[in-house]
């Protein structure tokens, strides 16, 4: 009931509403002009975009239904010193700042805010060092995830975090959302691979939160405070990342099920058997058909769901692990299981799963959600998602990182369906209520951003949100860092 009310608020907050994303400090036009003049004077070599056409590219991320304004201007710095100077000037002129990676976020976190300067990190894209002795990489925030993976693979090393968007998302965006992906069931979310960061604080001060040490417990963990804070507490200008030796080639299994709940039970069975696959991904019937249409993989379109299970253990251990996973699938009613013929076939299958969202986008307006539940409740979540979609007569396709309990239900609307925006908010609110009821969360990896901010208190409780506000006030007393994101508006 409460969440339904929130859905209504979220609707007015984000659907065609003049509600400002940022309403803490009033900046008049003259003050904005003075700020931009100061930026041009102090940073004459900085790339500063002020044309409407240029700024338009930075208006929003990949969630088209979330409120977004045209940025006041867009700065594309190349050094930490430039970022620090920009933030100092912004604080002096009381101009808010929106940090942005490559804008693949799904919650509006990088969306432009009226009167705010967007700082895009796309030109801070250098891999500064690959330290093979310490298994560490030091990178600027604009490095693309897959580029880092390829660079370290050339040296026989492995950077684990792998969001499905890895060919286009930035390391800065990954840290700021604490991104997940296809192999975090084994290697953890992005935070497990971050040793230290360099951060520009809201007054332009630059701090470092640690070094190349695997262990370091001196003081509060500012690294972990910043990770996942979506640019509301500081701007990440450098990251010291943990690498691993490259794992051996994977052993890959596909299991098909006559019911989506059986697949959910198999996920719980694999966890209960103590197995630790590197990939445990699910696609339901709608997703299987869309992926198969797009990539002709020869998937079983009669199945209600399938699991992709992979092991990267050394030698025969991988085969054994996958065989034990196959037994767990069969015990949960899998209609059949099949091993990938070779590594190329396994790569295609994994890529098909990575491209599931884009395959679904071919069917209509696709709204991707991101809930997570304890693994033993995946089957229940899958059932409840279907009931929800049926109740609202909306097409729904679900895929996701089932091994983490993290599923992406996608609501797919006809392209001319006038209900799409409004209904998205209602469906999301009801979905969050279901996830919370099952002991889960409204977001596993995409973050709160703008779209989930109204629900944060329902998820975390008023006291926890009060603590978050206190941290925000301590680190950003003027409220200039990514305003309107993560924290709900003060009532
Ligand atoms: C097809 C598709 C598949 C996806 N699959 C996954 C997936 O499997 N797992 C997953 O976790 N996500 C996934 N995502 C979501 C998205 O790719 C991730 O959230 C990613 O981490 C965002 O990176 P970005 O560079 O695009 O960041 P942006 O969208 O530009 O920004 C994201 C947030 O980080 C902040 N930010 C960016 N850079 C900095 C910085 N240097 N300092 C401070 N704040 C900063 C922004 O203000 C914003 O709040 C997917 C998205 C798409 C479109």
C-alpha cells in the first residue's frame, strides 16, 4: 500500500513533470554565466561543451523514462588537477555537478540536472600501470571495462568484474554503481576488486583511500563508502584494482526446464550442493526466443527456462563441477542438459546471454528491472513476477544472474503503447514490494539513481536513510554533488 503511494509519487516525479531533480541551492542565470566564465579563464585548455547539440548527448543514461535535464555545460577533463579545479569553482559559485562515465547506467544516475555542470570522464581513459608483481592495475575512471580486461589478459592476468555492458561501460561508472555481472557469483561485485581510489571531494580536496595492499584496515574504509555512492559523495579520478591470474578455459553447460520454477529450484540446488560456478545465468521462455531470433543459437524454444552454468576450475575439476551442476539440474526436473561442444560455442552462448536486453529491445519498448532475493527464493520470485505481469496484462521477459539471486525482469510494451511510462512505475513499485517481501532488495547492481530514490526508505528504513543523509551532509555540505540522486527528497 505504501509502495503504491510511492509509485504515484515516482510517477509525478519522473513522468513529464517539472519537479526539479535539484532543488537545494538556487543558481540564477548571471551566477551560471560567471561560473562558466571562471572555468574558461582558469582552465583554458579544458574541453567545455556548451552547444545544445553537444550537451544533448549527456542529458540521460540508458533509462529513457527517468527525469533528465539538459546540463548547463559539459566538461571533459583529462587530469585529476582539472577535476579538482572544476569542483573548487563549482563550490565557490554554488553550481551542482553531475559525474558521468559512459552513460550506460539504468537508473538515471548520470542524468543531467538543470543548472548543473556534467563532468564526463571519457577523456580520462588511460591505463596508468599494470603491476604484475603485485597483481594490480592503476587506471583512470574513463577506461572501458573490456579494454582493461583485454590489456591484462595480454599479460596472463584477469580483471574479474564483467557487467553485460562491459564493452561500453567505464571503470568509474562500475565503481560508482558497484557493478555486478556474469561472474560475480564467484568473484563478487566490483567492490571485491578495488583496493584503493583517488577521490575529489566536494570542496576540491583530493584524497587517496589506500594503496596496493591486499590488507589494510587503517581507519574507516573510505574506499567502500565511495563505491556504489553514484557520485553523490565524491568524484573518482583514479582506481587501484585487484587482478588475478587468468583462469583456465571454462567448462560450459546448458540446462533446459519445462517450468521456470524448476529452474529456480535448480539454482538453489546448485548452491546447496556447495558448488561455486563462475557463471549461473537464467533466461526465461520469452528471452530464449528473443535471443534465438537475434543470434540463431539453436536454443530449445519449447523450454520455459534455461540455465547457463560454467566452471573455471583447473583441469578435470571443471568437468566434475559442471557434472555435479547437471545432476542438481536434473534433480530439479531439467528436461535436458547439454555441454557446449567447444570454447567457441560457449563464447556464443555467453554472448547471447549478454545481449539479451538488446534482443528484447527489438520486440518493443523494454524496461529493465534489477531485483535481488536470497538464492533459495529465486523460484518464488520468478512465479511472482509472472503473476505481476499477467495481472497488468504486460509482456514480461526475465533473465539475469540467478546464481546471485539477481534477476532482470523486463517489461516489454508495444512501441505506441501510451501506458508505457506510467505503468513502468506501477510495475516497478509492485516488483520492489515483492522483492522486499521475499527478503530481497529493489536493486542488486544497477543502483538507486533517480528512479529508485523514492523507495529507498521503504528498503532501508528511516533510521538508515537518516545516517546516509548525515554522511552526505558531512562530505557535501553545499549539496552540490549529483543532487537528486540516491537520497529521496527531504519530506
Ligand atoms: C545492455 C546493458 C547491460 C547491463 N548489464 C549490467 C550488468 O550485467 N551488471 C551491472 O552491474 N550493470 C549493468 N548495466 C548497467 C551499467 O552498464 C552499469 O551500471 C555501469 O556500471 C555504468 O557504467 P557507466 O560508465 O555507463 O556509468 P554512468 O551511467 O555514466 O554513471 C553511473 C553512475 O556513476 C556515477 N559516476 C560515473 N563515473 C563516476 C566517477 N568517476 N566518479 C563518481 N561518480 C561517477 C554517475 O554519476 C552515475 O550515478 C547494463 C546496462 C546496459 C545498457
